[in-house]
C-alpha cells in the first residue's frame, strides 16, 4: 500500500501496462519530449522510446483516428487528448468510427483503445477550456465511459480500460490530479460498469462522479453536523450505467440529489433522475434534485466562475431542501 | 479528364513493367465485366426495393478498381469509402456474400449489419467501406502505423473520392503518413464530381495529386480508364511503400457513368455530357482494344458476358434466399467485451 497522487497512480499504471504488454503504446500531443501537459506521461519516453511514446501533430481527428486504425490491427493504443474540450475535434472518429466499427461490420473487428482526457472547470481557463462534455460520449452505444474519482480507482480502472477490447473514454479531471489517496500494491483491474456506495447513510442519497464525488464527501461531512446522514453513490462508470446500485440506495433513503459538473438541461443528472423515478417511484418522499453548473459559457472572472460551479455549499443547500421536503 | 500526367516513380515503373500476358488481360476484362454486371444487377434490385439505404455504384470505375486491386498482395490491407462493391469483388470476396450484404442478409460480408457502404472482410483484408467522407483516412494511417510497429511488410491502400481531398482528415492523415514514413498509398478516385459539385468548383487546386507536395509526398495522376496503366502506377507506389516505407498519393481519373447513387438521375449533366460518357466507357473501350490486339473477339466476349451474368444472377438468387439476421442477435455486436449493465432493451421495454 502506498499513498500517492491521482497523477502518479495514472502514470505508474500506464508504465505497468506498457511493461506487461508490448502492444500497449501511448500517443498524443506533447506527451513525449514535453512529458505531457499535466505530466501524466513523465519519464515514459525516456524509458520506452519514441515507438511506444509517440508525439503527434496538433490533429485530434487524425491521431485519434490513427489510434483506432492501429487498434483494428490488434495494438492497444492509449491516446491522450489534452483536455476533453479538444476531443470535439475528434468527435467524428470517436462517435462514427471507434464506437461503430465492432457493430457495423457484424462483430468482425474490435477496437481495443483508451482515450484519456481531463475535464473540469475552476482553473480560470475560460469558456472553451472548462467544459464537461462527457455526456456526449456517455450517450453513444459502443463506447464505455469511465470516471474515476480516487487514485486507487484511477489505477484499477485504467488497467481495466487498457485490457478491455472496446473503445473506452477515460475521464480524468484537472482538479483531481494532485489529490492523494492510498493505492494498494498489486491492484486488480476494476470491474467496468459498477458504481460504488462510497459512504453509507440513511437519510438521503447523493449521486456523483469524478470531481463531484469529492464535493459530495465534503457536503456529507457538513450535513452530518446537522444530523443528516447522507449516502454517496459514486457512479464511476457513465456507460454502462449501474442503475441498480443507484436505485437500491434511493429505495432505502427515500430521496436523492444528483451532483454533476456538467450543465443541468439534458445532463447526466437528467438520466439519473429518470432512472430513479422508474426504479424507485414508490419509495420517493421528495422530488429528485440536481446540482449542476450554471448554464452559461463559463466566464474567466474568478467570482463569476465560482458562482457558476457547483460547490459543497450549493450541494448542502439542495440536500437540506430535499430532506425538508420529505416532511420527515 | 482522362489525361495522363504521371510523375516519378509511376513513370519509371511504366517503362519497367512488362506488358501483361494475354490471359492476364482477359482476367482483367472479366473482372471489369463482373463489376459492371454486378452493379447493374444491384441497381435493378434497388429499384425492386430488395436493397435499402444508399447504394453507390462503381459504374465507369471498373478499370480503376481492377487495376488497383491487381497491384495489391493478398496480405495488404484496403480501406475504402462507401463506393466499394467492386473493390470487395476484386479483392476476391464471393459475389454471393457481397450481394447478400446489399440485401441485408446474415450471409452478407458484414452479416447484414453494414449494407452497401460498410463491407468488411478480415480474410481478404478489406478493412471496411466507410460512409463518412474522409473517415477512413485516419484509420488507414493508423493501420499503416501498426504495420510498422509490428515490423511487418504489408502495405495499406486507402481509397477515397475527389471531394475527400477538401476535408481536414485528408490533410491530417497525409501529414502524419509523411511525417512518420508510413507504408500507405492514398488513392483519389477523381470522377470529376462530388455528388453534383465539380472538382473545379470545390478544389482550389483541381489537380488533386499535387496536394501531396504540401507534405513532401510523391504523387502521380493516371488515366483511370486504362486498367494496365492504373495497375502499373499503383504497383510502383505499393512496392515502393513496401520497400522504403514511404507514403504515396495516386490520383485516378475516370467518368462516373451514372448519378452519385442509384437514386440520382444526374439532371445537372447536359445531354452532350451524357453522350460523351458513352464514348468514355472503359469496359467497351477495353473490349475493343482486346479485339484489335487479337486477344478477345466479340464471340468470346459474349460468352464471358453470359458467364458473368449467370454468376451475378446466382448471387442475387442466393441473397434473396438467405435469411435476415434474427432479431435475437440485435444486442450481439455493441461491445466486444460484454460488461455489467449493458442495456438490452427494446423500445417499449421498461428500465426496471
């Protein structure tokens, strides 16, 4: 067992997997000589050389598509897209090709690849660099979308993603790279498609993923001092979605609040709310609430940015309102 | 259109390549004839509503398709756009399986999941017809990257239409292929029209092969109605890619004899243009050439035609008799690694 950052967990796992399987290689912008915009690939070029750590031109559609083509011939590319905002330039390759090739050709060819990319606002990066568009990929059958929130999960889920035979969008978060946690030695690959109850509680269920899982934990601590016992479900996998774990929790607590980093209208929380009304309708004592980013292009100004982003305080407010609405 | 402007190494190769044996020329003629009759049969089946969706034909491109495929080794990989029936046939896939795919049957090359635009066959290394313009270019580039990664000596050929040279993926792919010295031959099938828009109306550099110069990539243009010229130009590019691991851009020029797809009456063409197309028919032209050379007379051609028509009719009958995919297989191909929670719901099924 070692304590390390989320960044270190990703880097060590990439290295382990490259040592384990020579078909695993990494490619992306600035990942080699520059060692990654967020230093996830630090030291890898030196250790593995340019064949397995490939710097690419600034051409997201081109290099993501090239990774798909390489995967079709049996390699296991792990592509880094500098931030999820830039993945929009590769949307055609991800949605029309990576996600379709297995089905469209009748199961003759799989696409075993991973696209690692961080989302996340709160860094004063302005409107085009602060979005959380994981929803776009979570919408698409044929893709798997993972969103780990801790260093241990980052490691076990990246391991699982690399060994999986399908295209996986692996969602990281800028605010999580420096967070620390324990990572067990000899960690097994995670089971893809399973949510986790990361904090048991009895009064309300908070459903979150990625950065919002941390915001939810902070909110739950504050709520505990008020005598509200919040259970947290960390989704971990956005596609496939573990609806059973969500619904099972809400059936016990009788009310739920979704904490999401994306925009509310049509967002991840809308899908969770629909799931809860269908799976736990008779158990609900209050309407399902969603705490999400204000629906604006995220401003650069710090006070405006802070006002727009969901926080522990905003989550506490929504949970208190929800528990009060149950009339218990 | 139709002019031949080849640059190195295609020109060098042309003088080097031996004149094909008569049997080879007859085999090319038969291949071209098969593509012609197959596509005509497909057009008929489409009007009979046996074939759904879009249906793009290789009519007028028979010499190009045959010449290009003759330049590949069985171990080489091929990526194409959505106009790929002829390529599938020329790659050696049974006409029955190609037609069955058009009919959407489980015996089709893609088991009825792909249709006209999405044929795939691992054995013949046809790694897909692709329906999104330009989508196949990054994939093919990545396949060439994988060949080098594994230390193989296969070559990747990536076919596209003239309109594709204006999309970003074209430039990103050519740049990477040149930057990384990949064994890939990009082939632009220039039939003068992207749907109804002329090359001149869409491309600031209408001599499309010249686009390669931006990437210091060698390129050539060849008359796509001349099967031997196409084969020689393609072979030179393919073997150079194999030998030196260098990409190449080959442009072929040929007429599109009919509309963009089966449902397009091509009203944007004048009567004179339509008349000129008959003159440009590569199959008729090649037939006369072979007759003049004393290789294949009219009688022999008629015999071949009957043979090929029987093959195509048999393919259509096979397709018609084949079963549709069973609805129980609907969820079989969403994921290669099935995991927990993958939805298997039909539209009216409840979530819980």
